[in-house]
C-alpha cells in the first residue's frame, strides 16, 4: 500500500508542472474514452448492481449506483466542462519588490496529492479525478465499496489515457484496500497525502475529521435557516422560504428551520402553512408557533436535524438577537438567510452570522459552485480554514513565494 | 475548563465586530499598562527565575525567561507596532454580480478562537494576544510552565485594559491547566477552538499535529538548502552561503546543508571552507566533498539535521536534478535557494522545489514576516494549506460570502 502512495507522490510532481494545454487535451481524451468504453463500464456496473440487490440495498441507493449510456455521457461532458476551466496554477496572486531589490511573487501551485473519500455514486470518480488533474494534483480515490467494479473500470480508462499521453498513470489512483481499514490507513499518511476531502454521510466525515493526520476539508451537513424579520416583505419571505425548502429538499443548501419574527407571526404563519402543505411539506412548530397554526409540535431534536426531506421545523423568535442566537446554537455554518427591508438588520445579520454563505432576501439554494460561477464544483466546504463554502478548482491549490535576487544577503 | 472556553467563544463574537479604531486604542493602552506595571511583571518573573534556577534549567533557557525594564518596553513597543497594522477584517477580497442580480461579496473575517501553544519566552504572550486582538480573534494561550507567573501577570494586565474599555476580558485568556494534559485537552475542543498554532520544539509540534481535532498551523523546523549551480557567480554564491549560515545560525531560515555542483566543486569548496572556518563553522562533507577539502565526513543523519548552530553539511551533487532530489528527500519545505546565472535552471528550481519560499541568488535568511513587509509576524508556517511561509495578521483571518438579493429564488 505504501508503495502505491509513493508512486502517487512521484506522479504528483509531474502533473504539477503540466501546461494547461496538455491538461485540457488529456481531459477531452478521457471524456472520449469513457464514452467509447461505455459498454465495459456498464458491464462492471452490472456486477455492482447485482451485489447491491443481493445485499438488499435500498432502491434509492441502487439508483445512485446505476450507470447507463446517458449517465456515462454526462460524466464525459463533465470532464469536458472541467477542461474548459481557467487553470489556477501559476497565477500570481500578489507581488512586490523590497527596498533591497528582492522581487517577491506569491504564486498559486497545486496542493500535491489529494485523497478523496466518497460514497456510492460512481460519477464522482471521474469528476474528482478530472478536478484534481486540471488543478495539477495527483489523486488517490476511495469510493463506495458498492461501486468497486464500476470505479475500477472508470479509473482504468482514465489511466489508459494518461499512459497514452506519456504521463504517469499514477496521477489518478484508486486506493487498493477498499475497506474501512483502508480509509483508516490513508488518513494517517501525511508523508504522502497533502489533503483529504471526505464526501458522504455524517458518520464518515466525523470519523475522518477526528482521526486524520492529513489536513481535511470536509463537506459536512447543511442545517440552513431562513429568518423572516419583522420588516420583511412577507410575499418575498414566503416565496424565498418555499424555494429554500421544496425546490430540492435533499441537498445541503435546502432550508431545514424557518425562523419567524413574533411581530409578523400572526400574519405570516397561516400563509406559509398553506403554501408548504400544498407542496406536501410536513411542518413541526415550537410552542408559540402552535398558538397560531395547527401543526405537529417540534422537539429539541428537530432544531438539530438536517431532514434532507419535505419536513420543516418552525420557530417564532423575539427579534434579530434571538434569531442569531438560534442560528449560532443549532446552525452548521453553511447557509443562512434573512428576509428584511431593514438595512441595519440586514447588516447585523450579514456580519454576525458565522456561516460560509449569509444571504439577504434570497434563497439559501444559491450556495453552489456552479451558480457562483466557479464552473465544476469540488463540493461545499464546511471548514472555516483553507476553503469555505462552494469550492472550485481554485481551492485545490495552495501557494508558494518565489523570491528573485541578484546576490542579496541579510544585514 | 469547558466553561472557560465557552466564555472565550462568546468573547470572540464581540471582538470580531470591533472597529479598527477601538482595537488600536486598546492595544496602545495595553502597551502603556505593561510599562506602568513593569514592577509587578518583574516581581512575578523573579518567581519564575527562582524556580528555573532550582530546576537547574540551562543558562540559555533562563536568559530567554528573563524580563527586565528593557524587554518589557520592547513588548509594549511591539503592541504599539501591531496597533499600526492594516486591519484585515472586512476587506472585500472578491465580488461579483450574477445574471439574476444577486450580489456576492467574499469578505475577510476573523477566524474566531485561536489557541496558541508556545514555550518559555514570556514576550510571546503579549505578542500573540495583540496579533489575535488586532485581527478580531479571541485567544486562549498556553505558554511554558517555566513562565507561568510572568504570563499570568501579563495576561492580567491585558485583561484589565479590556475591562476598562467595557470589553469582555475573556478576549484574552490563559489556559487554566498549564500541564501537558491541559494541552491534550485543548487540542480536542473543536467545538470552541477554530485554530491551534503550536510554536516550539519538534516534539511539541509533532504531538499537537498528530493529536489535534482542531485545525493546526504549525511552525515546524527549517532544514534549508543553498545550491551552488554550475553557472553560479561563485563570489555571490560564497557570500550568500556564508550569510545563510552565519548571520544568525539559531533560526529556522538559516541554511543547514550546502549543495555544490560537481562542475565547480574544485574551485568553490576550498574558498567556502576558508570563509566558513574563519567564522567558526564546523563543516561536514559527503564522500566527494572530502576529495576536495579536508573536513569531517557527514553521515546520513547529517542531511536530516537542523543544527541551529554553526555546523554545516556539504554535499556535491551532479546537476540540478540531483540537487532537487536531495531537497525533496531531506528538506522541510521551508526555504531553499539556488545560486545561478542560468535562466532555465533558475526557473526549474523555482517551479519544482516544493518549499514555502524558493529563492534565486539570495540568502534564505529573508524568509521573515517583517522583511516581507507584513509588519508583526505570527510566525513562519510550514503548513501547505491555509497559511504558508511568513504569516502576518492577514493569515489570522478566513472569509465568508455575503450575498445580497431582492427576492431571488432558484429556478
């Protein structure tokens, strides 16, 4: 196993210095190769599906596993999109000259070796490999056990294209030990791996964050709030809350808890109840909410819960302070929104809510690398350091200082 | 203990929103208060010194512990310097508008609660507190046990000034448990602490990096190289190597290993031997080096050793590739320099050596926040992520996205 990582590390030095043109060419060839080899991918995928059915995995899981021609085309197109991104490597992000004539440049460079640990969906394999490659990184991938056969074939195809271009195939590598103990081992290899990105369930992310010796950028849960302030345009408030809840309830930037100012609760709650219930949303309210509308009572547990489903908890709050306090206590620092026409309240909320994305008068659903204009998305980081919020390939780089002199020494 | 951190976390929310003007005023008052209370600091410092002598600590350690009027004035002046720095908080580092009218701002904000673990020198206490305060962070400090009394009085004085300004004194806090188990506990408190910065010996840094659940920015060793390329101006090469070794041998940006191209070894080595030995530097060479000059042989151990002393290991290499390979294998990613007049070699070295600071024709001794123009220095990070190389107060911030709309929802 250590030998595998040694090779990935060596390969990382090669991919780090490739020109954008070569990277774009290889990515496009990778896309073509995936489409050309669709048949063998589908065959391998069948093995995974058979195993999944035997193991009685849920239909939702099986659907996420499934690859067909259409989905393989989508994977290929995604690589083609990545090939069009602006190459972050080599960008001079700062530069100045010292009194003694030394020229300092702060330059973006690849991180090195990135370990990505993810679950079931095999399209993540080519996405992750493509994003790492375009940003000049080598990667070691550990997908879901259920997708082992599909992932192996996909990786094989990508490596074949690398080899054909006289590049080290280890630039894209699969972790050989696909078990839990493989992950346990990988996250201790700080000698070879520079960054670990876990994508998946809460348990996986908790385990990796707590045990990794390698720096981790995690893509943790989104317990997002929309707060309807007393000076809100209630029509906008209802529209935004509805969108944040139902437009796509299963994703991390969907709203889970609605906070309603007491001053407008009587007017707002009956309206939102009707709108939400019409969309099939189950509502759970705090004691005060229940004085206004007849819904299920919420428990303490509800404020902590990322439903990822058509369920919404509602709490009536006494003003801005109370709302911010609730978000501080129960939020996950992902995306939170205030609906208000009051400038001071908007500024307070923007400044004091400690989340990656803080909104005024807009749906939390906009937290997305694609929407933000980053092109293909690595994910949405819930880290506070290195990368926060939507991550593009820019966030798969670090920097170094290049200092050019002509004989300067320190006095 | 947990209660202490809860209070620091609460205090961090207050300091995060302070205007620069207030921060500057408080820092200047802190400086005045240190000078005014010099007597009680010196008294407390005596207790630490007595204990240190009883414990038979080395004279060097005792000297580092010692505080007198002059050193207290230096601490105060350092706070005054910090008060003059540009406030990073609130800086808009990027901003754009989406097609739908949403305005996105990427804004620098404080990190939150920063834990700083350091050894003996009590002046670090006021420096660290000042840097965290100016960048809008609360801090929890754990200094050396030997400096407990000095640190306690310094912190008390800083907290008194906070209180006098109606600010929560917990913005600057001392870890109550000053033992190893206190550190062990602190680095697990990711609920309250956002960043740990360990400064000190290799053992401390290794322990913290390997066991922390909180993100760590480490200030690890500097095993720096100077490589004299075949196309070097040898006079510059000798001057740069000498400066990198002897100008201040005990610091992390001093050179520890000199790499000499075989093609100029015969000419260069006798010259550098004479210069180094004149400065009292002990030389240790590889087998080939010994063919040219009569010095002690180097062992494998030498290439791994950060001497922090007037000792230098010398290796003859076969060209650029060999030099880069040596640095890759033995370097610590801190600062490395090539001396050459060959443009292609310079570019190869700059691009391929994976260190925080890579130099052409200059001494490694320039790696320093002050020299780089960052003002007061937090330290020199050997992390690859978040902050790399010299760290100024800018690196004690992270960012958030502020998104301002007028009712936008996602289609």
